[in-house]
C-alpha cells in the first residue's frame, strides 16, 4: 500500500507540467483566434472604439502576454474561469451545469463499451478461428470503420423515428424519472460507445488468446480445474493489462465524441455549451469548456494508471 501511495504521488507531481502545458496551449490558441471578448460583450450595441478600449483595459486584455497568462493561471487556481461575454454569468457556473450530463453520457458509453468488449473479446478468443470468432471479427471491423455521428443518425432514423422506441432528442433528469433518463440516453450512449467497443474487442481477443496459450493455463485445465474458473480467475486478470492502457486513451475519445453526439441529440451538455459559445463568439466559455474536457482526460488517465497498478503487482515492485 505504501508503494502504491508513493507511486501515485510521483504520478501526480509529473502531471503538474502537463497541466501547465495544456493551459498554455489553450491560452495561446485562444489569444490567436478571431474571437474578441470586447466585441462579444458589446454584441449588437455598436460600441465606439473608446468603449472597446476601456473594456479591454479594465479586463487586462492590453497587458503583456506573460502577465495575462499568469493572471489566467492564478484565476484557474482559485476556480475562476472568467465571465461569459454574452450572459455575464461566471463560466464555471455554466460548466458545472453542463458537465454532469456529459459525464453521464461518457461513463454510460464507457460501461457499454467495456461490457461489449469483454463479452465479444473473450468469446472470440475461446472460439478462435471458429464461426463465433469470425462473426465477432466482422462485426468489430465494421464497428471500427463506422463513425459515431453516422451511427447516431442511423439510430435516430430507424430506432427513434421509424420504430418509435426512443425519443429523437431531449434530456430527462434521472432524479425526475430514471426510466425517462435511460430512454433519452440509450441512443447517444450506444452511438458513442460502439466504435470504442469494436476497437477494444479486438484488443481483448488478442490479449486473451496470448494468455490462453501459456503453460499455466494448460496445466490448470489439465489438473481438473473448470475452464470457466481458469479464465475468470487467472486469464482475465493477466490479459486485461493492455486493454486497460488502451481504455485510458479511449476515454479521451469518449469525452471529445460526447461533444458531437450531444449536438446531434440536442442534449444540454458541454457539447451544446461549446457549440453555442463558438457560434456566438464567446471565447471565455469556449476556453473554459476546452480546459474542462482536457482536465477530465488527465484525471481519467490518472485513475486508469491507479487501476493498472492495482492489477499489476510487477509494475508496483518495479516502480517502488
């Protein structure tokens, strides 16, 4: 346990320059964009050049680049992402309102992807080079080639419009109706998760096949242990190292893909918030949304690293 804590502290310390780099990158990109906070603030009011200059001066937009960057980092450390130029509301309030839906969609999609990948990958490995394996291989390759937005449009047409099984858009809070929430989130989560599930299925199959060919598996089965016990207790634990690593990278795809899927299904999450901010020229909201998704990606990968340490004792002993 002490070794795990020490490794965890080391990983968190190494994340500090990464986070600062992300902040610098987003800050620089936003500074060179065409979005002007002053113009957005006076949108539709025909301000004079003097009013624009006074606004920029009051908000530090005329300060040197490094001064503005360190002020920005200091504000972030205090939980201040700025103020929306259009709504005059703190960006952090808008992010905290939209983020829970995006997290619900991301983790529901992640759960579906993991379950499908484990079922498909393990089944394909056990029945390798036979009919189930061939069928799963064709389905997974098709899923890898199918973009999430295209799957979303197909699902809306056939499962929502034609069959009427699900709503075409909208969102119901789970506190109001869990069944309604599940109906509104099923199609977005499936569209988001199926490409990831298809990729993970191939990785899980390969990892399980390699593990099944090891001597200890043949010895365990030859000694009379049921294959189900051997696969569930030993093979899966050892085979899931590589899929866990890939899963951390795929979570970033899920977070980014949720932005597109939310827009298609008209869900009031981070995607709608950022798209509306881009359309309306509200750079503070765009900047806050991008940073939130980037920080979420970093945190999720830290969690994956912790899980990787927990299931891999050799890694703990190597890094301790």
